[in-house]
C-alpha cells in the first residue's frame, strides 16, 4: 500500500532537509517516492502500477507518494518541474530521479539498479 507523505512525515521517514545540507537518508528500507497531482493523467496511469510494486516487494521497500499541489515546499525542495517524477532513495548513496509514467518493467529495473532490491 502506498502511503501519502506530508512535509512532516517526509522529514522523519526520508530526509530532514531542514537540519541537513548533505543527503542523509532517515529510512529503514529503500524508498520509491512518486511526486504526483490529482489532475495529472499519466500520474493516474502510474498509480495502480505503484500499488502492484508496493504489494509485490512487500517489506523490502517503502512506496510513498507526495501530492505536489498540497506539498509545494517538498516539490520545490526537489525541483520537481514535471509529474509524475519518482525519487529512488537507496539505503546507501545518493537518491536518483526518473521522470514520466514509466512501464512496470523499467521501474523494476531501476529498483534493482538503484535500490539494490529484487522481488
């Protein structure tokens, strides 16, 4: 199940950018975050794929979503200019971004390459 993040929960579960200038991951598992908006057609197409990924990977990764309309400060912090944009946060190393409604196969490839997680 994908979980909606607010700025408050993002600071606790992913990255406290108010306290840290350098990337410091706060999570216990690798994370995939989807930046979306309710009016975005490609975002609506991507949502069920992300739900499937959340179920199939179970407790190996956390899948979050951030509404860019409601959480404009978070969208600005990551310079989100187009949606959907996904942020992949591994346990070690820097996060990576991917833009657009990517097919499930491509998302699984990125999860394996960046998050170092397989089903």
